[in-house]
C-alpha cells in the first residue's frame, strides 16, 4: 500500500527536514521569522518553533496532505461515516459534541440530557439512596477509555468540583477496589459501571464485588445504588441495572474517544453538568477548527505532522508529554491510550506491513520529571521529542510559585533546543577535565502547547486537539486508528490462563517456561488461602 510517507513529496520533505537538523536548532532559532511558527485558537497556543520544520518543509507537507486525501478523510470523520474499515464501522465521537452528523448528534444529545438530568438529581438530593440518605460518594468502575478519560478530567478540574466525591476503580488487582470503597458508607454511595460492552472481565468482576458490598449493607435494594454507562444497554439490564438507570452511547464511539459521551457521567455528578457542557463546548470549537481550517493553519494537522516527522524521518521512537500543571498529572496516561492504542500498529489498512507507526508515549508532570528523567532528555543517547503543556494562569494565590513553574518549563525547552557548548562551559571557568560532562548537545526538538488557564473549555480543546492529531497520524502512516485487535487478543489469552492459576487444576498445554511460572504462582496462591 502506498502511504503518504512513501510518496516522492515525503522524501523531499524528509531531506529538507534532515538538512535543518544538521544545521541545528540553535542556528534555526536565530533566523528571522522563526517566532512565527505557532498557531493559536481562543486561549490555546501551539508553538512549534523548536522543531525541524521551515516554510519549505510545511509547504511540502501541504503537497502530502493533498495526496493523502486529507480533506476528504476529514469530511468522512466529520460526517460520522465509515472511518474504521477493518471493522466496517462509522466513527462518531465528533457527534457527541454536536459538531456534526445531525442524526448521531441528536441521539447523543438525548442520552446526554438524560444523564445530566440524573446527575442534577443526585447532586440536589432528589435522587437519594435506598434508605433515603443523600448520595455523598460516587465510585466509577471502568478500564481503558471508560476510566482514563473521566479520571484525568476529574483530576484536572478538581477546583471545579462541587458535588459528591468521585473515586475511580480500573485495576483487577483487588486492592484497587478495596481502597476505593474504604471508609465509604454503602447507603450513601452510588456505583457507576462504565463499560462499552458490559463484558470486560476486569470491570464486571469489580462491579460484582461492588454489588456484593452494597448487598451486605442494604440487601435487595443494592441495585438502586448502581447505574451503567454503556453501548450495550440490554446487557446492562440483563446484569441487573434498572433500565431507567442505564445511559447509552453509540457503538460507533471508540472507548478511548468516549470521554465526551455518557462515560462522563461521574464528571456530570462530581463537577456538574454545566462544567461538562463547557468542556464539550471547547471540544466542539476544536472540532470546527479542525474541520474548517486549511492544513497550514490547522493545529491538530500540524501537530500530527510533526509527531510523524520526528518518528519516521528522524527515527525518534518515543514522545514525552510533560504537563507543567499538577492538575494535569493524569494527562500522559490518557494520551498513552489515545495515541498508542490507536496507532500502535504494524499493518496498514490493506493488510500490508508498515515501516513506522506510533512512538512510545510517556511522561510525568513538571517539575517532578526534571528530578527523575530529564537527565536522559538532556544528555542521553536517545533523542526524545517533548510536548510541553503549559497552564499560564493559576487558581492558586501563590503566583510566585506559578512563575517558578513556568520559568522551569521555558528553561527546559530552551536548553533542549540550544544545548550548551564546550566553549560556553569553559568560559564559565569549569575545569577542563570536568567540562565535557557539562556539555549539552541540544538540537532536541520540542513544542509548547500553552493554555491560558485550565478551564473546562480549554481542557476540552486540548483533548480534541490530540484526538484529531491521532486520526491524522493514522492517515499519514496508513493504519486504522480506530481498531485495537492487539488488546482484544490479550483478553482471550488471559481468560484461558485463569484456570491455570487454580492449584486444583493441572498445568497443561503451555511451554516449559510458562508452565513453571504458573505452577509456582499457583502454589503461592494456595499458601495465601
């Protein structure tokens, strides 16, 4: 399959970007007009001046966009048509924000309005627990997209919280649920089962344990404290949730793109429907920007291009996402799933092998990361591009600390790009023997994505920016960003292995190494009974 990165225009683009890398970012940043390499939308700034791009490179990218049918693919996504060819499914997460596809948007709005009405009742006390007491805590049970998005947003917008406290459970490790339920009163706790299919083993096991915990306190009324957000409403009812407490979304919404669906129910309850709607408004604004702007002014498209450029042309196999905001501490984990589950593929849409796909995405908040892994970023043998996420205005009264935070971000971006030469080190009077250890090679690309403040609207814009960037990256690599067969096969193998850890069962059908591991693990589990 001919992909956009295999056409002659891409080869010319790659050659020009490689030439820029050889000339160094230090030299590039001294050229007139370099500061113009940024894009802005309503309080979100994308500064890519410290990347191996130029007007010439960007113009060549425009040629690649035309060859990759960028406009037509974008239109298909906007309309909610088939964008997932391997599973022959539409992709309709954009419709969740009311940005496109009238029928899908109307259906999504109907479900969202039901969920928001329920959230208002919980927040006001109009929906009490089975014993008449007000709901004070919400436990959301999900995994993957049913957990990472809502948990990230709840943490990010903690200063907006005004309703019952929300806790999030995802891991099958029993300690996760144990700690989430610790100290809670079943009579004042609402449990949300967030599962697209209502079959995910980790989620359903945890949901069953939570139901037993409720039943131990309130008996047959336990299910009055359980609701479900799912694309499989019949399965939720069959499991025992009352139909009026099942909130649905379309099967055409992928889990990792579902935070703007009723999977956001804990956000509606904990933060408020108005906050949730403001986030959707920001997502819709970025949707419209992505749909209407030409490639050279299109923030998600340019971000995607730079990510693919660094990964394929410059052979940089990972991407660090460093939010200089404590409230955005869960953003890297959210983006890990969004980017790597979408584009971590080795096969193109036509079934042929591809030479490149998603980088490894990782990160931690700044400034903590500076004291953990920035040594490698600055002086390691691997060059790791960085997306720095800045939040300029703070809700804290300690503006001095906020200035320190932003000063650190700017310093890291500068040093990664410019480095520190041996001559500069020696000029500072450093001993000649020690001097080489204090040299920074620089020439390490990075971008700054700055938010004016961490508001629901701007957070929504940031999420949607990365969603659309993910899709464009997939188009450029030639992979399907909307399936995840690698994840699904792992689930099948895991279910096969569960009986092998039962000490009463024999270990058969496994290779010697796995058989021995299962035998030892089973013995240890028996000793723990």
